[in-house]
């Protein structure tokens, strides 16, 4: 299969080897090949180069791809220092893709996350209330026509909701014990009033 080589123009300068579409495809292939690696990508290994060559149907040699990646990286850093250099739509698109490869990954500081949560007045919240059936049942019983409490409840932290739900579990257990004690007490009193062989109807 023939490999494209730069042709020369009448003034002796080399014409373009890679089209704009080729540049986009090269960066997209590189992004897919290095998706498990956090940017910036320092080096691009031979297996990744060969993968890009194959993806582009062997239109270019590995050395051409390697050289093109170096040029794209240098172009990105120039545009990162001076963004007005990215004048065309293609330049801006190349810059955006290149940033995913060679740009620094900025992660919020821990203190910033804490301040954001404090400022919002709530934590991460929960998506579903299914884990807290006793709590939901009591609110539904007391506030049957008010759905606002559900959204407010979802804004609370899971640990807090779990404690609230456990509070109702404890109450349910105590209520069950109380019912059992009441049944035991009434049975005992019936025996005392009616006698061991008697009944509630007064038969001896």
C-alpha cells in the first residue's frame, strides 16, 4: 500500500500531508488509546502509534504519525499560552481535543468542596428513599398531601437518613414489645378474675 509523501509546490515548499480531518482523527484515536491515563500524556508509545496507523488505514507511516503528534503538541502549547492564535474553527476544535491529551487535569481542592457543600446547606444527598422505609412510611402517614418533604429528605446525607430510619425501627420494636406485654397482662388478669377453669362468659 502506498504511503503519501509530501508533494512540492512551484516555490519548492512542501504541500500539506495531513488533512484537517486526519488531524481530528489522529487526536481522537490518541484520546481513545490513552483514556485510562490522566493527562497530560508525556510520551506516546509505539503500540499506540501503530494503533493510530491502523485506524487511519495505513495512510501514514509510524514516523509520520509520531512527527505529527509532536507538531500538534507544540501547537497546543503555543495556543494555550496565547489563545487568540486559535483563529479558525478547526484550530479551536484541535485545541479542545489536544487539551484532553496534553492539558493539565485540574481537580477541585478538598477545602473548595467543603465550602461548596456548606454554602449550599446540604451534602451530596440521595437519589432514592427506598433504603428508609420506616421513615418514609411515618412521613407519608402524617403528611399525606404534602410531597415537599420527599425532595427535602433527598437533600440530606445518607448517614443522617439512616439514623432517622433506625429511630423508627427502634420505636416499632418497642411498640411490638408493648403489645406483647399488654396481651400477657390481660391474659393474666383474666385468669385471676375468672379462675383457671373459667371463661370470659362466666362458665365454671
